């Protein structure tokens, strides 16, 4: 077995991954979604542009210094990561919920000083959810613009396939109590 030091000496350091990261990414895949609501948008970009993970188009808003997007995931998911192709948003907050009610959202993570024209990956601790709320801030810039958003996680269907229906039932029961 080769150690990390030997791998770096061989020039394979770019391909070396920590074993814990490999285990964390097991079963994680891109989750389909629809944009349920957006607080404001300019005529230059609609929320449909967020569905295609590319830099060719973007969603843009000049209306407020803070804009909110609510994403409805295709299935209940253990959300592990949110990828954002940022154009010029300065900060983003992520909240998750199983119901689309304002009081049911749980604040998960906030990132300040986002790099512009770059992909931002927000790693989360496997939260069960149907809805993801992203709140973007522009600060001193004239607009908020985002090329695309991609939630990553483990769908509940995959959990049932791998772990059996009892695990899926426990997951549903513990996350849908009100």
C-alpha cells in the first residue's frame, strides 16, 4: 500500500483523496429540483436558467440587496452539498425544510465573501429535506447574479434500496413530526 508521501513523490498527489472524503461521497448524486419561488428577478434572466449547470446564462436581480430562492427537490433527500456557480453574489445563507412554511426552515450554513465567477461548494452534514432556501446578498454591487445551483445528496429512494424500508420509515417518521 502506498502512503500519501509516496503518492506525492510519484506525482499523483492530485488524484490522492483522503479515505474519509471518499466514504462521504459514496451514494451522493445530483438532485433534480424546481425553483418554487424567487423574491425578485430582472427581465434579463429567469429562474429557469438556474436549472442548467453552466455559465452560459444566469438569474439576475436588481430589486433588493437580499434575494431569496426556494428550491423544491424531486424527492426527500439527505442533502450533503450545495454547489453554486456564482457570478457576483457576495454572500449566501442556506436553510432547509421538509415543508414549505416560513417557520419550518432550519438555518444550516452561511458563507460570506463569495468568489465571483467561480463555483462555490457548501458542504452540509446530511440534512433531510424537501426544500432548500438560498438567500443571496449583494452588498455594494448593483445586482445579484447566479449562473446555476446544484443540490447534491442521497435520495430517499436510494436509502430504501440500500438499507431497506425500515430505515426509510424511520427517516420519514423522524423528519415529518410536527
